[in-house]
C-alpha cells in the first residue's frame, strides 16, 4: 500500500491508495476518540487536583484546600539527573499555576478539538518534562508512557483529529486562526 500526497486548498493532504472511504472514516473516528480520551486524562488530572475527589488527590490536599498540585509528585518521585531541580520547584506557586493552567488548557483544547497544534506541543512538552522527573524510567530504560503520550499528541495534531467530533473545522475558519496558522 502506498501513499501519495496532493495539494488541496493550499494544504498537503495524503491520499491513501487502496483504502476505502469506510476505512478512512473509521480512522478519523478512532483518532477523534483517542483525542477525546487523552483530553479527558488531562482535564481529569486538573479537576482531581483542584477539588481532591480522592483518586490521585485526597480532598484535604486539593488545591482549593491549600494543597500544592506539584509538591507531592515532584518532591517524592523526582530521581535521576534532574532530581535537585524538581525538588527545588516542588510546591512553588508559579509551578503550581503553570501546571494547573497547562492541564486545564491542554485538556479543554483536546476535548473541543481546537488549537490542536498548541495543545500537542504544550502537552508533549509536559509529558517530556514529567518523563525527566523519573529518569531512568522504572519499567524500561528509555521509553515509558510519557514518551508514548507525547507522540500520540503530535500524531493527533498531524491528522487533524479535532475536525472529527470536534470544533476543529470551525476553529480553523476563524479570522484570528486564519491570520495565525500556528493556532490551528
């Protein structure tokens, strides 16, 4: 099976030879579902740290009850070459705010299917930073779920996963996005 590329509406589009419309539609739906599931993992982490639903964050350590969303993970899990850096910033107000804004923004963008490039880049960066907290990974000397997550986010942006079951097409038509293509 080969793939050839054509220019459509000023953008490069791949035309998978030998794939039926049903297969292409199914692939779009699977990538859309993957986008929604990954988006929910980011948004859930935000909500659990904010309210302390008792899953990863007990109520008494929620952000609203004065807890720090970064302190537990960075202070207790940091290992390897960056351990000192992460332990130094654990619980810092600026780190808490950046982390929580990142979780909320990435999760919301992925769920809505908008700003996929920004969400993918920032989400991949967050995954890679979290990977460096626990170097070397526990179950594999190089690759763990953070690397897989970063690659998934990049793939979702590349296949325009926000266009299916999301607001991606509408978002791309907005004048500010038309003038600033990096916002796609």
